C-alpha cells in the first residue's frame, strides 16, 4: 500500500490544448519522498482523464492518505462528488484536499462533506508531511499545524508558518517528465511563489500571506539554474515559468531576474521560456537581457484600459502604464498575451466602451502588438479569499455558495451585452468580429457626439 496518493483533478470542460506539468503535487511528492514515504501522483488534468477514469485509477492505487488538489474553484463540486464516490466504493483512506480555494473554504468543506477528513490550508509541504507521518504511525493528527479538522467545538485550524525559504524544498518530482517529453510540451518550472500586488479579484496574495509569509518569495538564481540544467541534461529545451509574477517587487526582483538571465547566458544554454508579470515590471534593459537568455513570450496582466476599473481592482497602475508596457514589448518584438477582465459586477456601459475601444485601438496600432487576449469578453470570476468576494458579500451581491459564486451585472446594457456574448459562445460564433463592430459603432457615436 502507498503512503500517499496525490491527485490533481481534471477540469473536463477544457480538454484541448497543452496541459501544464503540475508543480503543486510535484513539490509535495518530493518532500514526502525525501522523508522516505512512498508516493504516487495521478495528474488527471495533464493526462486528460475523465472523472470515471480518475476514480478508477485512485481505486487501483490503495494509499493511507489520498490528497486531492482542487486547483480551480470550479473543481470544488467535483472534489465533493469524488470524495462521496470513493467512500461508497469502500475507500477507508484518510482523504484531504488542498490548494487556494480549500484554504479559504475549509469550514464549508468540512461542514458539507462528512466523508472528508481534513483540509490542508496554505502551502502544503510541511503540513502534509506531518499529517502523513502521524497517520502512518497511528498517532493523533488533529493538532497538525496548517490542517483544518473537525473538533467537538466545531471546525478548528491552527495556521502553520509559511514556507519562506524556498531553497529548503527539494526539486519537484519529475514523474510526468517522460509524458511531457513525449507530447513535446513546455516543461514547467517555478522560480518564485506569489505576487506583491493586491488585486481585489486575485487569491494569490492572500494565499501566500497565509501563515505570515511575504506575498512574493523566490528561489535563488543559482537554484533556478540548477533545475534548468538538470532538465536540460534530460533533453528539455522549452520551459514555462509558472510564477504568478516572475519579476518580483522593486529593485530586488529586477536584480534577481537579471541574475537568472545572466546565469543562463553564461551557461550557454539554448533554451526558450515564457513568463507572467505585471505591467510595471516591464523594463527595456531587463527584458532585452531576458530575450538574450531565451524569453519568447510574456503573459501581461493588463485587465483593463479604463482607469476607473484599474482603480476598482486596486491594480496600482494607470492606463498609461498599461500602454507603455504594451508598446515596449511591441518595440522589443516580444510576443505577449493580455490578461483582460472586461466585465465586473459594477461595470458601466461607458466604462465598457472606453476599455474595449482602447483595446481595439491598441491591438491595431501598436507595433508587434499582442498576439491574443486571454478572453476579451471575460467576466471577473469571484474567488474565495479575495477582497472582491468580501466586498460583494458585504453588499449582499454575492450569490451562489462555496461550490461557485455568481453575481448580477448591475448595468442593464452591460447585462444585455453579456447575454449576447454568452449566446454567441454557446453557438460557437467568433467574438472578434463583435469586438471590432462594437468599437466602430462607439467611434461613430463619439464623432456624432451621441450615445
């Protein structure tokens, strides 16, 4: 029997395109194995396993502890269904869940799922290790730091201090490396954790502040190079740096990014990689150096080109900052994809027009402009633990439950627009044309001085 079975759940509505190598379960497995425990990973997302096939694989791998990675809020309901199914099929293992949403929903999960034993809150390496060792030895485990459990007085959680020294962690387990190589995909690397921003819609900063940690923490440049070299020696050349914000805060973040680039160049590694960062992290000298090291693409969190929305999101940047970053990447000929949130609960029609018109103009006029927008017509997703969720709840506008939050768009015209977008999506119609037509209409109205 295995000591621990780690399962990254699959979000089945998205079954196409490259799935990324999961670093969450890989770090957990590495820590557990270093302590001498036997561990198996089932990455149902990377393998694109159906729900039924995932359950079958779990049943075929008996383990003392089953850990489910609920890496999307939309997978909370799936995890609840799976826990109940496993119990009905006679599974007696200790079942725990973890990741961002469970960290903030531990009370609801334990209340509504009597078959769930515990919830790992925050970064899980040391919590899961201590839990596993106690369960295996037959010792009491309800007082493990970082573990939410049921007690007579209700749900209890003693927060564990954050993992502040990332270099203390062993390199992530590479169980799925052969699978990634076979499919010719980018290999995932994590050089840092968290983000120094405080965007109201994002759970990253609250998650990594859990346990008193800094919102952004990083591996040393030397550790990053060592992981790249190890993977390079195993035939990997293309990497996805999965950091929420690779650059990091201020001068410290820039100097670290610069040193990583310098080490790659000095080692004469022929690699390519892509990163994600905030617009205020874009620096011409730094990104020129990163290009020399192998930078091929950037995910840029722009979110909006209306200042009122940027302020509402607490982005702490301006429209001019967004435009400057886009222009600079265009001038450097670095392809980039925009993270964009067009619609929010209180988005006004004027704000929508302003943001969409500027985005259309930017895509048309910026040299080497963005090769795509992640979702130009996306409506903000309300995630547990975020400032946005707290604000909507206080105003009585948060609908749904812990399995998925919803809300009502307050502007009637924006609401009608979103209904039209949803219908077009259901019919499989392209939305690019709709964006262009709307932008043209807006410009004509502005020229006529009418609404």
